[in-house]
C-alpha cells in the first residue's frame, strides 16, 4: 500500500474492458450486464486473478461497493490463496473508500489477525485507525470514536514505527488529542456561560492538566481566570494569569486576562498554595510545557 491508495495499482480495463461492462447493484450483488454477472455464468467459473482484476476495475470506475463485493468473493471462493490475502486488504480499502467504516474495520482486523507479519499489516492497522478517525470531524460527536482512534493510531506508531504510515498516524494522533481537548472546552464554556463556575473550572482544569500540549491550553487558562474571579478566588485567578504570561504572552488570551486582573488591581503572579501554583512551580523548574 501507499499513503494515497494501495500498493497494488488499479489495473486498467485492457482485454476485460469490453466483457466487464459497468453494472449496478441489487441486494448487494451486481445486476446483469457483463460476463461476471450473467446468471448462466457463475462467478465460481472465474479465476481469483480475474475476479481481483474486476475489483480493481470497479475501483477505477469509482464503484467501491462493487469492488468490495468482488474482493470479498475471492476471500470466499479462494480462502487460502495468495489472491485471497491481497483481496482482503483491498476489500478493507474499498469499504473505507465507500465510507462503510464498520466493514472496513472488520476486514482490516481480519488481515491483521491472519497475516500479522506481512508488510501490508501496517496499512491494515492504519485503515483500522482511519475507520474511527474519519468519523470524528465534529466536536459534538461521540467521543468514544476519538478514544478508539487514539488507541488504534498509537498501535500504528508503536508497532510499525518505521512504516510509511507512522508519520501520518502521529499527525492524526495529535489532531485527535486536540479534538478531545476541544470537547472539554466546549462543555466548560457551556457551564461558564450559565454561571456554573465550579463545573466549568473542572473542565478547564482537565485541559490544563491532561491536554496541556494542545492548542486549547491558553484559552483554558484564561477561562480559569474568568471563573475564579467570578467566585472571588483571586489567588487562583492570579496564578492562572501568571502561567498565561509565562507561556502565552503573545496571545489574545493573555491580553484579556491581563486586563481583567489589572483592572481589579491584581498582579499576574503565583499566589497561595493551590493546584495552579503547583503547576506554576513545575513550569518554572522546566517540567511543564
């Protein structure tokens, strides 16, 4: 496999082009219209290679559901052949192209289980991760998908660190991690707008403590300043502002916190003994951010 598709190139229609004309579907099987789907010519009469080439042809024609059907038939008709192995990874790819993520995941997992030492096992693991990752584009969606994507991407990174998919998996892992932080921020802002300051602080604290390398940390610290000031907890607010000033001085979030705090005659400095002051001390000692 390559990062843009499959290692096995999509074969052009050559001699098969005339005989294997494009076809629709009926209950998941091809309609009549080619030598492959005429009722009097069972699919079993064709070789694994012929069926495989038909699957590739369907991919070329942007019919991934049909391609997946043919690759699955190879797995059924020739289960112990080399073609079955190739067809299984292509089946996973075709299902993913069709956005049939559940079946793509199933085919990918079968490949990993049956052929763990094959080169394409790395791609199978990557496809499995993508089957989760490609569904987490909306912050409001079930975060279980994000956790599943993180776990699967981590397996690509740890099991196949030298593969061509490791770098892409690292990037997607960081984006998925950022996505989780974004969800915490969304809920925290919801509570903050409604004056539920304790609940909002709990969410922003998760971002600062567990997602501190994401793009949401600066805003989380500013929201902590807002929430703590609303509760009259000035030392916590000052310390959150100090952390902002140390790490994110060039951001608008720092400017907003600076105005809030200095407008009340407060300095942006670590004050008191609280969870934020502990983070500030760790930060000064070089163990945070």
